[in-house]
């Protein structure tokens, strides 16, 4: 039995194309940034770029959604955005809390 053409082929493709390229950069960042000061200009810039990228993805999902999210009215999407930002701020800048709070609003709006 060969690996190509078996039931494991999609998982192998996901690993090679989806996971490994991303993980390579994460590990490289870990190695390079290990001894750096958290307040160095380079890490402040990296944090700013990561935040801007996340904001762009959230804005795209809110204003130009695709798939099932496109069926949700704009009011629900804006409510989810507002609740997520409020939860992020109230939860001491917890991205996880902001995302979960937004998800609750989106799921309840779709329901």
C-alpha cells in the first residue's frame, strides 16, 4: 500500500503545505527572539505588525464576509465586533476572551 492515493493523503498534504511552513517561522522566531528585550524596537514593530494584521482580518470578516457569515446581517456582525472589543478591553487585553465573546454573539445571531 502506498501513501499517495491512500486515505492519509489529505492529512499529509495538510501537514506539508499548511503546518510545516508556518511552524518553521514560529520556531525561527523563538530561537532568534530568545535573548531579546521585550521592549526593543524590533519586537515593538513585530507586535504592531501582528496587531495590524489581526485587525485587517477582523475588518475583512466583519465588512466583507464569505460563506455562512455573509448570511448574518451587518448589525449582528457589528454587535459581535463591539462585544469582542469590549471583552478584550475588560479581560486585560485577552485576545482569546475577545474572540470567544464575539463568537457567542455570532452564533446567537445565526441561531
